[in-house]
């Protein structure tokens, strides 16, 4: 077991005797248990009662967080020449087609999200493996294959995030920074959890939301009371 530092242990002491928290308590503890000198990210981890090996139980979509994530998101756009100026004006780091594809083949991967026009997808075969292994391939389910390039880039820059279940049926996502107000963190949390709940596959009959926890970067995990959280969504 890795040894934790004094700051982590002091933060963990604040959680002693707490089995599960409501949203207000969890958000308050998030700010108190931040252990880093920098402004740490706030993360949410959800375990779902789904089988991700079944296509009809895969949970994947996007949600716009009301207050963003606090992270500067670097977006590139695969677009036709006439859309390059529009994409860059909306905030794209780079935009284009063949030149951008060539850059990626040569090793350029300094971006967080790639968006593409539908017609551009046929050109991405040569870099599909590169983007796919990094989770950067544009995908219609993630809303990153679209005709509304400028609108999509703008939404992503403002706080629209993608979520998807991993092989362990878990979803992990940053939903803000410890420097955010408690109200803003709470509103982001509610928006995110509500989106996951609304994405429940129709084939799921048992418990859908099994566990929810939050934490700051390098901070201890704070478990949420699922029933109280779901009641707060209504």
C-alpha cells in the first residue's frame, strides 16, 4: 500500500465516521480536503449497474456543465477549407484537413478534443488508430461529428464534457476546481449526475446508480448517499 503524506492523512481524518454524505456536505468537504498547493480539480466517480460488454447497456453522451470544468480545453477541428476561419474564430486551436492529418501523423497530439464535419470522417482512416488509442477520435455519440462546428467548439470550450462507461462499468469526470464556490460545484454535480441518470438504458431493471464518490486531485474519496442525491435531482 502506498504511504500517504501528512496533508492527505489530515484530510482523511475529516471523513472519519462519515459513511455517506448528501450533496451539500460532500461539496463542503471537497474544499476542506484539498491537499495540493495548486488549485486541484474536483472529480466524480460513478459505478453503474450495467454490463458495458453489451452495446445496449453502454452509457455514453455529453452534458454542458453550467460553470464549466475550470480547465482550458484545447480543441482541433477537421473541416473543409471554407470552414477553417469559422472554426478558429470559435476557439479551435487548429483547423483544416490534410495538413492537420499530416501533423497528427508526425506526432502532434497536444489537444484534448477533436471535432469533425461528417464529410471529414472518410479522410480520418489513416489516423483513426492514433486518435482511437488516445480516445480522441470524433464520434457522433459524443457530439463531436457535426455540421454545427462553431457551436460545438464554443460549447466544449465553455464546459460541455463527454462521459462514457469504462470496462468496469464506471464513469470518471472532472466537474470543477476546488476554487469554485460551493454553489457552483453543487450545480455542476447535479447537472452531471442528472445527465447520467437520464442516460439510463431501457434494458436495465435493477439498481442503476450503485456508488457515487467525489474527490479532489490527490485528495481522499468522499462517498455520497445515492438515495439523497437522487432525491435532490427532483
